[in-house]
């Protein structure tokens, strides 16, 4: 079989130019697959999709290219599923959960590559083609570039890395299968489609071309303390509270006075939202004396206001700058707020914003990079070493001890002592 890749070419159909790719049909002949209007971005993207599926099918004609069927298209199924997801993935007060955003991102390549194709014709090879795209696609970011001579500002795209991590790919492929499982339950596609997709196994460590990541490990408390001076006071307090309590970043960001029970010597914090709320589980976080000192510094008259607020942090920074000012403030500079600012500080911090602040602080201080999620691992390891696995399970709010073991690293001190005496 020739290694030559079928090219994207032009074909005239009823006085209109269409992009087309000619693929072998397996019977000695070839079949032209129409890709849309010639030269358009959509047509070239369709060419990439058909070619990826053709290669995933060992250079055989893809099933989706065999011709249209009267079934629902994937785009039609997507519209119905996303409407369901917006109703399903939300808290009791209507606030959407993170799963909704993750679902939309996961289904994006499905819409781009197979949106117009029949949902009943989507099979394992098509799913593998999407997964291969996730492995090889470049991850980019936009950088601001200012011309030194003219001062003109342009934005350039820079490639950060190639491909998503293996764990992220497995999660996104699982969400695609979840959509088809829902479609089967609504009798939108035949059950055989889901049964076929279930045969695609997840990527295994070291057995694929997907990018591997290191396992999340605890971060040393000394490194955290060295980072705190390079954070804003509000973010530093938020990070320290997370270290002391072992709470998730999202749980600490939404703390309010009305969610606190301060009647006892140990305060109890019941987050309004948490990861396992939809399973009917309660989450109670105990705050000790050191954590209480941090919380007191951010108490507000409005008990429903978030304690850690970006707007409050900015106002505190402005007050410190004004107090450190040596010359008197001019009347025209008393209030320099814009009437309609493009960006307004939010009511509360987002977990992603805390991660960005920590990364910038580490870079500024020349320290090794760490992530706020590692604080939970650090606390779990400390509790397990001192009080045992059951205490770590209760503090982290896990219903099963095997989940806690993922967060709490085993103490090597015991193994070292055994080796010293018996080895």
C-alpha cells in the first residue's frame, strides 16, 4: 500500500467549487468525499478530520464517509445534551458546577470533526481519531508584543507544549462516551453505538504517545512559607488557611461568615458548595486557633459576603500605597476610578487565580514551582503520620480510606527504621 497521503483538491459540482479528498473504497476503486466549500477554513478542518479517521482505520474508507443517513446528526445530539447538562450540572441555587465547563471543552473536538455526520455512524475509530488529535494538537497562548520604535501592540501565538496530558485525554474521552450513553437512554442513537465505543480502552501510562505528568506530591511547608511574602496579603492568608485546614481551594475561596459556626473553641465551616454535594454528603471543615486568627482578619459586616475578595484586596493595596505616599494627594487624584472600567474585581477568588498568583510568586522569588492543590496532600500526609489514616480521612472529607491514601503519602520513616534494624 502506498504511503502517499491523499491530498486536498478542488472539484466542481453544479458550478460550485468544493474541497474533496479521494480515498480508496477497499474494492479497488476510490471514492470522493466532499469537504465543503473550496478553500474555506471549515473545509480544511473537515479534510483533517476525514484524513485522521482514514489513518485510524488502517487507511480504509471511514464509515462516516460512506454517505449520509436519515439519523440525527451529532450536532443535533450535542444541542440536546448540552441543554440537559446545563440543567443537570448545577448546585441547588442554580450556580453551574465546574463539570459543565469541562463537558463543553471535552465535546468541542467532537463538534469540530464530526458535527454534521450522523450520530449513529460514530464508531470506535472516530473516537480514536479524536483522541489522536488531543495527543498531537499544540497548546498555545497569546503573548503581548510591543514594538520598541512605533509602540504598536500586537498579539502573537506561542506554542507552550504539544498535546494534552494522558489523564486529561482519558477524562475527555469519557465525557464523550457519557454523552452517547445519555443519547442511548433518550433513544436518539441505537445502543450498538455505545457498545462499540465502550471497546475503546483508556490510555495507559507508558503505552501511548500522550504526554505524561508527574504524580501530585506534597509540598514542603518551608517552601510555602518562603512563597507567602511574595503574594498579596489576602492571597497569602487564603493559601495559609488552606494549608492549616487541608480544604480544597474551591472550598476556601467561598468561605463566608454565615457558613461558620463559632460557638465552640474549634470553629466549624460548612461550605455552601463542595465536590460531593450532589451525592448527599455533608462537608464540615474544622478550623483551629491559627486558622481562626486568619479568618478574623477578614470578617465583614455583611455575613453573606465572601471573606477573601479581590476587590477588598485591591482596596487594601491602595490604602497601603496612600499611607506610604510622602507627598500630599492632589485634589484631582483623590478619586481616579474610571467611570466604565473594562475589568472589575470579582466578589471572590477563583481556584485558578490562586494557582496563577502562586506561580508568579515562585517565579519572582526564584523558588521551585508548586500548585495550591499540593497543600491538601501536605496536610493529609502530616495528619496520617501523626494521627493515622482514619483521622486524615475525616479531615479531608473522604468517604473511603483508599481515596485518602492517594492524598496522604506513606511515611518512609517507618520503613527506614525497619531497614536500619533488620536490613
